C-alpha cells in the first residue's frame, strides 16, 4: 500500500481525525515534516503550516524558514512563523537549549490552536523516533509507561507519521521530489538521542536485522500492559481520591485495605 493511502488510513485509525478538522502542522523544513505537510495537502485537509525559527543556526535557520514559507505559498496553504530568542529563554529559565525550544514550540502551538479553533497539532515524529524515545526513557529510568515510546495521540497533539520508518520517509521524499533541508545538528553525537540513532541502535540491528519491527511489537505490548493496569487502577483511584476544587481529599479509611 502506498504511503498516501497508509497515511489516510492512519488518520482515521488510530487517530480518529475527521476530514473536516482544522490541523496545525509543525513544519521545520526537514524531510519528515515536509513529507507530512505534502501528505496533508494531497489529502485535502484544512491545514495551517506552523514554523518556529529558534534563531540558533544563523543563516541556516533563515533558510529553513524560507523553504517552509515558499512551500506553503506555492500550494496556497496558510502559514505562520514565530521567531524565538531561544538562548535567552534557556538562560532565564536555567534549562537546556533543547528543553527551551520544546517549551517555546509547544506553548506557541497550543496558543495558536486555541486562537484559530483548530482541533489538532500534527508533529512529524516517525517510527524510529518512537523506538529512540523508549531507549531514552530506559536510560534515564522509567516504568512500563515509559517503554511505550511515543503515543500516536496525546491531548490535541497527533503524530500521523508514526507508522513510517525513517528510511521509507527518505525514499518517499526523493520519489515525490519534496524539497527539504537537513539540520546538521542532527548528525552530532554530542546529543544523547543522536548518539542512540547513529551509534547504539545500529549495533542492535547488526545482532537482529528485524530489530525495529521487534521493538515496535514489544512497545505495543507495553502499551497494552499500561492500558490493562489503568483499567484496574482508575476506579480505585476514584474511590480513594475525591476532587475538591484544585485539591483532592484522601479517603484514609478506604486506603487502609490497599496498604
């Protein structure tokens, strides 16, 4: 099945996106997000392209912005661009540049989603990101929930390319002649995610060629386990913790039998 058909099918299940929904597309200019924007355009969805210029790479950041806005203009898609002083925000809040960019990006997306009355914010994470996230969580310490990787939907955020592998995305971008730009920081192993992608996970593939497929199946089992746990725990939590405004009242008598 061609990626266009698989994309439309994935929007319906598991994402339950209505063809009439308005969707904000997080488009950086990289191959993943440019393919996502192309697929949404070809599928005829009501979209707005959203681009963040974090002003971290000088002229390279401006060229990314130019690529994205030109792509939108040529196809008659509405677009919005926001410039962030990411370095200052990171320093002021004493967080990493990566964390600062994430906070700025998602805060802006949600603000614009509400202003524009959009149902969804689409992010172009793919299957390899999914696997990397599980390993990142594992390396930092996690429970079963962290081993699920990336969920297809969390709140108003959807990830409609989660079914596709990185190599497939590269092949499709080349086949369809979609313009894109590579962020050279993605090839630096000083970042943990990049080190996983470039150095560590390929070693697992040397041991087990079908490593990606096996990992996705494992993560689906972890997801099913989390759902099962929540099924049994949720009614217990509702019994023990009663909401009272912005606080919860704990039923001490009821909690005793669970200790």
